[in-house]
C-alpha cells in the first residue's frame, strides 16, 4: 500500500512539474504560429504523460521480473529460465 501511494503521488508531482517545463521549452523553440505552438505542446505533454503513467507498469513487468529470475537462478542454481 505505501508503494502504491508513493507511486500515485510521484505521478502527480512529475505531471505538475513537467507541465511548466514543457511550456517553457516549447516557448523557447519560438514557433511561428499559435497553432504550431499548441500542437507541439500537446505532443510533448502526451508523450510525457504516457511515460509517466505507464513507466511503473513497465518496471513491474520487465525490470522486476528479470530481477526475480536472477534471484531464483542464484538460490536454486538453475540455468536460464
């Protein structure tokens, strides 16, 4: 439960912080029109929000699973699983 709460809080904090950073970076690129500016900002926020929201799921499925396999291999001296 504490890990879930920490993950939820982390996602919210990173979303809040990156929203400001994304706006400043997009303004620094100096797009010609407001439409170009909004399009690039939307793409940037979408990509970040996907990584931010699904990054922990990626970690659980791929990274942590590999760690479990290594622990099992060490404990039982089993070959590749």
